[in-house]
C-alpha cells in the first residue's frame, strides 16, 4: 500500500487508501502517521474504503511553522474531504486524532457541510481540559533541543537501559526524539501548552453540540488518557456509547485491534439497520 498525495491548495496532504465501500477516514494520534491505525485498516478494508490521513504537521503532509491548534487540523480535514469529493463517511480518531474528530463533528453541526458525516468513533480521546497534565511531559523538553549532544547522550545511556531490562523504554525515547525532530506539531504542543490557560481549544464545553452517532472506546489500563476523559465524552454527547477494552493500555490499537474493529463493525451495522 503506497502513500498518496493530494494538493489542497495551501497545503499538501499525505494519505493511504485501500478497500471499497463506505469511506472511513482514520486520524492518528500524537507522534503518529498513516500507519498508526493500520491494524484496524487490515481488519476493516474488506468492507470499507479505509483512508488514513496524515494530519497537518505529521508524516509527509505539509509542515508549516505555525502555532498548531486543533482548528488547523479541522480545516485541513475539511479541505481534504472537499478536494477528494467524499460524499459520506465515518470518522475514526485515536487520542489526538479523536480530539480532532470531535472538533470536526462540532464544526459540522454548526454549519452546513456538503459531505455527510455518518458517525464518529473516538479511541482513547484526548481533548478534555485536565490541569493535572501541566508539567506531566516536562521530561520530554530536552528532546526538543536541536543539538547533536542530545543524540550523543542517548547513545551513551543505551547500555544502562539494556542492563536494566528497559530496552523498550529506551526505544520509545529514541522514537519520541525522532518524531519531535520531524513533527512541528509536537514541538508546538510541548512549547505552547505549558499552563492551564493555554488549553484554548479543548472541547468539553462544546461536545454537547455533536449530532452524529458517537462511539467512545477506552482502554481499561490507559496510562495516558484517564477513564474520566472518555466518560465526559459519553456523558456530554447526546446518545453516545462507551465501550471498555479489558487490559488495554494506550497502545491498544496495536494490541487489541481485533476487539476494537469488532466494536466498530457492530456499531456501524446498527446505524445502517436504523437507516
């Protein structure tokens, strides 16, 4: 499956597309790209046209030097849908991508859109204001430094992680470093969201406006997104449903893709039967 590119005028969008049927647009999480939700695509491509979009500032999509807000991603998604001439679709977002999906649904409810959003599925959704997050990721700030000294230091500490049996943790740090160097969105979020008042685009005060059927899926043992964030989405979005994946952590798209895809297929089949 090769990555494709489409000119949106001001920006270029990178994406993958496979399968036939009603389109599903997949939106990856923070530090993600078109391949992040590929385990779900493999499960669903026999029944749906699966489109994995790399959002603005991620992967091979355009990377403008701006202060990234979720509204920029919503506009980018709107332009992508318009240029691709997608008439109706489902939207599946993971973590940061779920935040964007909810914001898109809010925007669709507020104004007339030529494309018909049939439903949204929010996997471990970010986007709820939580002041306890302030300072949680301060340890990542040294990874922002644009100097080779950081990479030298990472190489020097590698044996320590290996001796402690923390090879996966070390690999995660290195992957984060690489993502930060290549994704301006990550740099913008880490630099521009240091205080509670910087949460200017969270959605908890607006998600009651969402009109499309919504399925929220949480990981039981998520170490990044607290369960109550998912419950806020369920409680405030009219008729939203919440499902919990037992024993899942924040990487549950990779570890529990079969269970998640089954929930999606059941939910969507119910919508089709109701229609």
